[in-house]
C-alpha cells in the first residue's frame, strides 16, 4: 500500500511469508526511525540515575542554600518537578509503543491485539496519574486508611488491580519465548516492587513520623528509581518485541 498506513511500518525482509506482510521493504517517503532497544534503554537509565542523584544532592544542599525553589524542581516527590515529568514521559512512550504493537498485530491478524490496546490505555492513564496523582485523590475520596499506615490506603486498591491485570495477561505472557517472558516479568516486578512494595515502606516511615527525615527521602528516591527502571526495562522489552517477535526493524513517519 503506497502512501497508506502499512508504508509507515517497515517489516524486516527476513520475516516469513504468509503472516500478513509481503516481506518487501517499504518505498514510502518520510523519516525512518530504526528500532534499537539497547541505546534507548541506556539513555533512559542514564537520565534516571542523573535525576536520582540530583534529587539527593538538592535535598542535601537545601538547608545550606536556604531556598526550596531548586529542591521543588528536582524533588522526585513533587508533581511539577523534572523527575515527575520524565517519569510521565516514560509511561507515555510505553503507551505509544503498545499502541504500535496493537496496530501491527491488527494488520497481521495475530492474537492479543485487544490486550495490547487495553494495556496502552492503562499506561496512558498511569502517565496522566504521574502528573496529577489521581490515585491519591481517589483514596482521599474513598476516605479510608490502613490502620497505622497513613498514605498507603491506595495499596488496598492497587494490589487487587495488579493481580487482575496479571491474571488477564497470563496467556499472553506464557505464549512469549522464554527470554522475552523473563524480561517482561523482570520489568513488571521492578515497577510493581517500587510502586507498591517500597511505597509500603514509605508509609511505614510516615507512620513513624519520619516524613521529613533522610530515611523518608531515601525511601522515596528508591521507590521512584525502581519505577523508572521498571519502565525502562519494559520499553526495552517492547522495542525488542517489535523488532524480534513482530519482525519490524524500522518505523516510517510521514
């Protein structure tokens, strides 16, 4: 299809025939983006390390400088900070890649198109939530707390949701090749470990009246770093899946 939607996604020439692609290189015009998972992963991790370091340095220097302006810009726990913007952008990138996977699967007639589309919507929601903290507002509206753990009541909602998603996507995960499956599980475990596991530890520090302490700052930095690392691994997995499992090594824009 010249100038059509299929010209925008260029398959690898070694992709087997009969799977919905004709195996020929696209001749459409526009900017072609090569799919290279490793460099993207290294950039994401590198930026994440820089942001985590900047967060801790700004905390250490905040009292010396006597102003919290720099701290607010670099604080991983602030909604309008640079680390929060970066995390939101990561989640949005993952969402876009999931939509791309859903599109390719819909063209090739492969299974789990709907799964990828729904997961893309979930990640889009997570990206928005990262900026406006919808989950925190929701728990305030529900007006309940876990005894002795102020601020962790949303975990009572988050854990069942994570389990529901895990059950819904069990078939998709089990159908993956072993290496791809392990990488996806690692990404999910890292992200959920930060979002829920370390969040629970953060709630404990708050319950112990350590919210403004070094302990609280380190716990929050660890939580956010694990979440960013989990998404970076997930993006690496998505790019690898697009290239290796779906046979697409170039995306053409325009």
